[in-house]
């Protein structure tokens, strides 16, 4: 199914015309939660040159044993903080991302409801969504370990996974990832160019100490939701998936 950046953005703007501030709040929640995790991870792993009493610039002021103990304590704390941040990302940020995608996907279909923010955390959805997002993230991480470019390509291949899990949390983690790969087959370059078209907006957003980026996120998220709806219609048309599999009785 043919699509253009212009068409997606026009539809996204039409949706935001009547619900921008709700979309802003939803995007803000995800940005704050995920941003806090990134900050925590960076602080635990990025600032290793700490100034400690009697331990400035080297080990000249402390015994070798004390210096080693301090290093081990710092390393242990860094590992603990990193593991906590990782767990928070898996069990909170990832399902919240699916909830946000669910909001924008439904808003694109005239169903604007802030309650979708807790969609992933409702009974029967949570663990299925956590497993699906973990599997997608793990595969993408493994690809990035090989080479940067293949990792980027695979990130686009798996990018529809949150939307698919939002449609049907019980679809299964492997099926969600496989369906995302099929939906994005032959589309990844256009998706990359679509993301590039937002660079100017994000650069402008960073001028105001980065705060302006928050006002661009609703536009970006709405456009990506429109893209998913196009790819989903194509998948249904091609027989890659079915209305029953994606919980779409209205299609």
C-alpha cells in the first residue's frame, strides 16, 4: 500500500487539531519516565571519576587495600544501579511505551481516551506485553552488538512490535516480532526518511534547553501511529495477518 510522508503528517495534524494537549501530556509522561531511567543509568556508569576524601587524583593518600575497597564499592553500586535501571526499563518503561502507542493508535481512529495510559498495566495484558517488548529489545540489542548499521535496520524491522502488542497483547512475543518484520519489509528506507524529516523540528526543539522537543513529540508520535495503521491495512490485505489475530472485529 502506497503512502507518503505528507499524507501521514496531514492526518496526524488533523488528529492533533482537537486533542493536542492530551497527546502532549501522554508524550510527556513517557519522556519523563524514560528520561529518568536514562539519567540514572548514565550517572551510575558515566561518572567514575569521583572526588572522595583522601582519594583525589590517585591512591597516593590511601593504602592500596583501602583504595581497592573503595573501587569495589563504587563498582558494586554502579552494577546495582544499572540493574535497577534495567529492571525499571523492562517492567515499567517498555509497557508504558505500548500504552502510549495504544493511545496514539486509537486517537488516529477517533478514540481519544487518556485511560489508554494504563492499558498495558491492566490484568491480562501486562506480562504478555513485557515479554513481547523484552524479546524485541533483546533481538535488537544483539544486532547492535554485531554492527551499528544492521542494528539500525533491525530497529526499524521491530518498530511495529509495540503497536501489534497494543492491538493484541496475547499474540505472543515471537509472533509480534515476526509480524512487525513482515509489515516493515520493503518499508524500512521510507521509514528512515520519515524519521529524518523530523530532525529539523527536534533541532529547533533543543534550542530552548531541550524543552521544545516535548512539544514536537505529539506530532511525531501521531505520525508514527498513522504509519502503523497503513502498514496494518496492508498486512490484512496481503493476508499476512487477520482481523481476528489483531483483535479487529470492526475490520
